[in-house]
C-alpha cells in the first residue's frame, strides 16, 4: 500500500513561486503525478513524471512549472514559478492510483 503526504502549499502573490513536495511510503516504481482541483471544477492533470524521467505537462503550466523526483528520498516535487490566480487549487500527488490529501495553493492578484 502507498501513502502520500503533500506539503509546501500556501498563499502567494501573482508572479511568485512555491515548491510542493510529496513524500511516498512503499514502492514508488512507476509514474507519479501532480493534479489539482479548483473550487467547482473537476480534478485536472498538472504534470506527470515516469520513473525513468519522462515528463508531461498540462499546456496551462508549461514553461512555468517543473516536476522532479528524488527516488532515493521517495519524494516528488513541483516547482511552480510565475504563479497566476488561476493556479489556485488544491494540489494532489498521485502514484499507482493512490492519492494524497492535497495541499492548498492560493494565488492572490
């Protein structure tokens, strides 16, 4: 069984940066990803990263967000730069179909 714990969210002004972390327990062999859900909207993919290092980003975050992982530390990261108010959401980490509880990111204009 996999447990995922996200951290690093917070309140930031537009144009600012945040770095999210997701620490996993159990096996992390496979694709890990960040998803987000804004109020009244469906959960959407932000970025994924395979165990071998292949990345995939939503068009809305390309060039601003960077996903990375430290397999030795069983940790997934999301560096978010040039944040926009529309990035406001709860951000979730996913692995093997398991989800963390999420971390809130709020971007003020």
